[in-house]
């Protein structure tokens, strides 16, 4: 830039003095074409005044630039500071706040009715609150069919729920998705009971999680019973799953029946052993109870189930009532589908299990 400025300035001076190009070239030739100072630098070496003026001008320009730079604040840098510097001045990032995990629900306290909602009528026990209405019998013999072990096989359990609503359902305490399955059964009109695992005589048989056992202390069995009763609500009472050893022990059954009574529930003795004391003790303790008369599917073939159902009819004809227990096997369901449509013609009434409780209570009174 300075070189162009000097050339223009020198050219102007040459023209103002009447110097033509010929004269200028002549003087350059006489001075010799020195290779040590070409172009603008050669001109400066020949004119000390011009060299001084250029130096002064350059100095003024540089001084102005420096002064301007010092007077202006430095522009903010677009590049972020190193992470180490940020860490030195900024607080450390805090982890997101997470609500503390809630403790696992504890079993219902002993003597409470937390397993079933309290009766809306304080004068009525829970079993009456959740018992299904008894159909008009008109003096005909009553048959109650209870299907227990419900909830373990969801597909077969769903097929049982599709049976007529007078079929009574007993859900296993440790069944998965129990609340949803029970809600479906209740919506379909079935009466609900709770199937509680108890210790069998055969030590190789596993009654299931939280089974009541004679080898446990009364407090341990109480805790297991509390857990079982808390798995469902809205049920009439409980019946034993297995339990041939447990139900034959007065010492073990007494606290169980006391808890059932305290909660206003009923007891159905599945009678897995002839030595059971459950029914007798329930009568002595004032616990509403009924006993199983027939197992319909020890032999799981359809024909064998139909034979047991005919046996149930015979008992009902003699006593006016009978209670049979079955399980959600495909063959049992198939047999029931054949048998149920014949009941009305034969003069029987299919009733929920609680209907037999009503009769037992009336008879005892």
C-alpha cells in the first residue's frame, strides 16, 4: 500500500515539475540499474526526505492502532473455556432427585379385616357381605360346585370363569395377576373364596409358597396366614389346599380358625384326610363352615368326572344338598359343560357355596 502511495506521490511531483518520462528514464539509466534496492525501496534510498516522511507516517498509523486496541475492551471469546476451568468455578452437577423406594407392603396385622373391605352393614359379617344371592330353590336339592386351584393356569382359569356364574371359584393365594383374574371372575358373577396352602402328610409334596406348616411356630403360621388373607379381597372365606397333616392338628387349626372368625369369614374344609379336625373345631368355635362331599376329578378323564358328578347328585337327593370340589382341568371343564345343562331337568339347583353356609347356620341356630 505504501509503495503505491509513494509511486503516486512521486509521479505527481514529477509531473508538477515538467519532468516527462524520457527525462526520468534518462536519470534512472545514469544512476545505474542497481539490483540492491528495486522499485519503491530504490526510490526511498534516493530521497532521504521521503524516507523520513514514510517512516513518520507508518509510526503514526501504528501508534493509532495500538491506542485503539488498548482503549477497547477485548471481545468475548466464542470458544468455551476448558472443562477444568468450568469445574473450578461452577458447582458440580447434582444427580436427579429420585423418590426413595417405598417399603414392601406388610401383611395385614393380626385380627384386622384388611384382607377384605369392612362390611357396609356393621351387623353383618364379611362372608355374608360377599356371598352371592341364593337362587329360588323351591324345595329342590342344592348342589354347589367349587373349582379351586384357580389362577395358576390363566387359560384354563379363564375357561372356568366363562362357566355359569353359580359355579364357585377359589383362587390360589400365590397365583400371578390375581387381582385382575379375580376382578374378571367377580364381574362374571362368580362367588369368590381363597385357597390357602397347608402342609400335607407326604413330605415330598410341595403345597406352595407360604404354606402353613406344623413345623413352624404359631407366630410364623400367623404371619403366613396374614399374608395369604391379604392377597385378595371381597371373598367369602377360605378352604385348604392339601393340608392333610395340618388340618388334623388341633393345636395348629385353632389359631387359624380364630383368625377366620375374627375377620368375619367362613371356612370350607376340603377334607383331604379322614382325620381332619377342622369341621368339628369350626362348629365348636362358632365359625361358619361347610365340608366337601365329593372330589370330582381325582381321575381326570371326562367319563370319570361325570361319574363323580352323578355321585354328587345322589348325595344331594339324600341330604338336600351336596358340595363337590374340582379343578380347572380341561377334562373337568368339558365334563361340566355336558352336565350343567341337565341339572334343571333332573330337579337340582346349582347354588354358590355360601348357600350351604346359610343352611348350616340356620340348622345350627
